[in-house]
C-alpha cells in the first residue's frame, strides 16, 4: 500500500491510497449471432449428414473434429457460424422434434401439421437421434453380452467340478481352513444356497435385460409402423387433392366449351336473321 501527503490534512499526516484495478474489457464474440431459417437449417443438415459426427461417441476427439468440419462447411457457404453454434442449433432441432413426438403421443398418434420441408427436416433430425442412440448403447450391449458369456462359463465350470474341487473352491472363497465335519457340512450347504441364489438372481437379471431389449425393439417397430401409416395417409390425402383438382379443371373446361358453343350458336342465329332481313328488304324494293 502506498502513502502520500495530502495538502488539506495536518502536517505529517499521510493518507493511504488504494491502487485501482483497471476494469477488464469483455471479450468480443468472434462470430456474430446467427439467425437461422429453413435455408440455413437445410444447409446445416446437409453438412451434418456429410461429416456425420453422431457416428462417434459423445465427448470424443473424433466427434469434435466432425463438428469442426461441419462449421467449416457452413462458413464456406457464407454462414457466420462456429463449431459451438452449429452444435447448439442441432440440439435445438432435436429438442423440437422430441417435443413434437411427445405431442403426437399425447394426442393418441394424431400427427402434427407440417409442411413437406418441415417434415424433411424432422426426419433427418430423427435419423441423427437414432444413430446417436445406437452408438451410445453399443458399448453397453457389448458389455452385457460379455458379462453373460463370463457368467455362463463360470456356471459350466462349476457344473463340471468334482466334490473335492467344489469343497476347495468354497474354502478358498470363504478364506477359512478345514473345520470339523458338522461345521463343514453346514458351511457347504450355506455356500451352495448362496450359489443357487446368485444363479437365480443372474438369471432374473438376464431375463429383465432381454425384456427391456424386446420392449425397445417393439417400440421402434411401432414407431416405424406409425410413420409408415402416416406417410400412407398423407399420400392418400395428396391423391384425393390431386383428383379434386383434376375434376375441377375438367368442369371448368366443359363450362368454357359450352359457353363457346352458345356463342357460336348465337352468332349463327344473328347471321340468319340478318340474311332474312336483307331478303325482305330486297323484295319490298322490287314491289
């Protein structure tokens, strides 16, 4: 702390001065805030489809490089974005798709009205979400399969053991030496019960995992069936609209043809009347 003499204070009095830290300037953003529309979103989806960051697991260097490739592709197309901007926009699109799916489920499968462009964006984002889910679940499924394999090998190994080997294994697991006959039999029965209980618990876990996998597959199949039915319904509605449009055009054409025929008939009638009048005038002049 520095001290200096003050002119307004008494002689010998010193006033402490506290150094003032300069305010740090806020770093300016290097990338302007992007205003997204359907054109920029379609361009972003094209770049994401090309780089495919969702083929890599979350928080890996490969996925980070893929997002960087997406950002560079957007910059080449003239968009002022960075890696974080494109990643955040995809997250926003995923949240919107999830919200629409929840609305449809709550409405018992009634589809949300969408344009063809919005439907295309939604389907592309759903494919990204599905691929991300598959790549994240793959290691867990492999781990479950390896665990099942290890447990099966252990069960087969125990089934092939002799009585002496079983007794030795129980003693090794319990960490105790040979006890009197009565105690040994009681301990062996307890360990056998625990082994059986463990086997049953493992079997129940395997069955539970299998049921979960089957339920997930069933839900995916139902979702695919719902989408197929929705596409068929939209196709049928589009065919009906097209047929109505064609019928309307035919009716308009028939009306135009009828009006033209009436006009021609009126012209012929007028010509006939004019001819008759001329003939009458000539006959009167001769008389």
